[in-house]
C-alpha cells in the first residue's frame, strides 16, 4: 500500500536527521542559492516544514527530496519520499 501525502509529510524530521541535521536547533539553509554561513533555518514540527529566516525559503520533505534528486513533478517527488 502506498503512503499518502499526510502520512509522508512527517518524514522531514527523518530526512534532516539522516543528513546529520539536528532539527531541534537552527541549521544552515538548504536553499542551494543561499550561501549561508550562519544557522538561519529552523524546523517547524507542527507544519512539517523548514524555513530560512534570512532568505525566506520554505520547504517540505517533498521539496527537499525533489531538489536533491532533481525531480520536478509532484508524483515523482512523492514516489521518492515513499521509498
């Protein structure tokens, strides 16, 4: 059975931890166009999103996996998160 959008959204915390990011603290921005030298991004566990307070970028797990794997359409992103 394939997971749904709502069941996959909380995977963001796992995604961050697997990349060595502690979601309880601010961390460097994950926006590839923002060359962050200081931790400016935070994790919102209620919304299951990360937000950069410097550049304004906001991502969910689908955005980040899509960015990492060069995926542009949502069905591909959802499939990648569901692996």
